């Protein structure tokens, strides 16, 4: 999907305030409320944007976040599907380099992380994992993509 300057402006405003009324958003980007609603819906339907509340899990009671590097053998498709289906995994990417996948995990504690890594290791095709435990969350932004 091609993004024009108005789409980018809409995205920037939604990143600043995902609850902005269509009337205010439209006025800010030079469109009517109806046209703005259609543009936002097109961005949502095209999976260009998601409007969600972003949280800091460490501030919200979770005590352990980690990135887990996963090495596999064979085709990545079935392994990726299995990793994405695990509830405690909130982010899965296929990578190039020493890992085939990176999975971000948010769990209650170290026992939860151990349980999760054991579940990941049990996925057919997984040959090894390496966990990178987050000690603190210093920056988390989602402002890319509009420029």
C-alpha cells in the first residue's frame, strides 16, 4: 500500500494520541470527518497501523522480560507458527544471523521464563535457545513508519 503525505500525517497524529476524535484528526490533516474515518479504516484494514494501548509490563507487575534467540533446523514456517502460538511470547521475528528467530517474552518471574524456554525447546525443529534477560526498560517507542 502506498502512503501519501496525508496518510503519514494521520499516522503521526494517531501515534501521539490514538484516541483523537475523527473531527480533530480531520481538521489537523485537512480532511472531512468522513474522509478521515475512511483513511484510518484503510490503514487498519491494510495492516499499516494498529491502534492499541502500549504498556510497560515491568511497571504493571510483570517481573521478567526477555528476548529469546531460537536456532532451528528445517523449514522456518512451522516453527514460526508454533512460536507465535505460545501465549507468553508477544513478539516473533525471523532473523538472519546466528538465530533463526527472536522471541520477546513477558512472564511473571524467573520460574515462568524457565517454563517458557522449556516449552520453546520442545517445539519440533528447535535446536537451541539463548535468553537475554531485560534488566530495565529504558526506551520503548512506536513512532517509526510515518516519515
